[in-house]
């Protein structure tokens, strides 16, 4: 009688048998990747929920401060040019021909330019004084208020300076009309449009019916 072929027995791993080192290494690497991926996803979800960016609170504060200082640098450049012009104006030949009202307008414009310069440069001094004192959040809040006040002073100073120049070259009804137009342009571009965008972004989006 022909004998049936013997089935090859699978090797049994006993309690004292040595495991396959290559298999254990692969399993360990795969598990480490899964844990790392889960940790990254948890961190990303928390940071995204906090500010919409994949960054920590410290990184967000550093970015906000850097953006604010860059904006102040741009705003301060314009007021510095106007301030220099106003400081040199009394030494011009036609300054003695100014009327009393024009001199009062010049004085108000000069003080507005000085106040705008102080407000726009104050965050830099604030940052130097509280450097490494762990007060970055307070610095950003105070600097933001100073920047808004400084921009307001810049707008009023520029409007007053234009008013002063127009009073030297023209008279009559066009001057109040032009000044009103300048004030409206500054107010719309610097406050109304940004605030409208902010309110629109803060308004909750109604759920779409599916």
C-alpha cells in the first residue's frame, strides 16, 4: 500500500524559543510611527482650534509682535517725513506771512505729528524695557492700543497739514470740501473697511441645509 505524504509540521515556538529579531524590529518601528502620528495629530488639532495655525502660544505671540513692529515701521516712516517738514517750516521765508489762524493750525499739526511719533515708537521702547520679563502678551496688547492711537494721530496730522498748505495757496469754499473728502477717505480706509471685515468674519456662518 502506498504511504500518504507526510505533512510538513510548522515549527513550534516554545516559551524558551528566541523570537525573530527582524520581525520585532519592524513591529517596534511601526508602533513608534503610529504613536508619533497620533501625537502630532493631537497637537495639530489643539493648535488649530486655538488660532487656526499650527503653532504654539509662544510662536503665535512672536509672530504677532513681529507683524506689529513691521506695521509700525511703515507708519512711522510717513509721520517722520511730515514731522521733519513741519520742524523746518518756521525757517522758511513765507512763514512770517502766516495769519494767526494759520499759525494756530500749524501749532496743532506740529503737536499732532509729535504725538503720533511718540505713540508709534512707544512699542519699541516698551519692548526694550520688558525684554526677557515674560510679558509678551501684555506688550502686544499695549502696543496694539498705541498703534491705533498713533494711526489716528497720523491721519489727523496729515489732514491738518494739507489744510495748512491749502490755506496758503487758495481761499474760499473748496478748502472745507477738500478737507472733508480727505477725512472721509482716511476714516473709510483705516477704520470702516477693516471693522466691517472683522465683524463679517466674527459673524457665525449659518448651517447649510443638505
